[in-house]
């Protein structure tokens, strides 16, 4: 009975449960959206970019640091690129 309540609650409210994890994957939106500027991303070390992408469930691309920076800028900055 409890699992039925959790499943219906997850469908209504978007809560992640084992039942809908297959459908949505492991993505979970962190509480706060990153508030970095383009210059912050351009100066960010590679390890920090990797951690940031992992935190938001985005793929850590296998490439050089510039490719990772461009990916993060594209993912998190929607204006003033």
C-alpha cells in the first residue's frame, strides 16, 4: 500500500522513486542553480568543471578543458554567451 502511495505521489509531484528512476534516469536537480559568469567558467580549473557537471547529472565529456568549459557555458548560461 505504501509503495502505491509513493508511486502515485511521485507521478503527481515529481518525487524520484525506484519505480520512475528507469524512466527519468539518475538526474536530480540540485537545490541551487549555478550562478557563475562566463569569465568564472573560463577561469575554472578542470577538476571544478568536472565536479559541477557531475553534480547536475550532466556528462563529463572526454576532451580537453576548453571543450568542457564550452559545454558548461552552453549548459548553464542562456544569455550573454
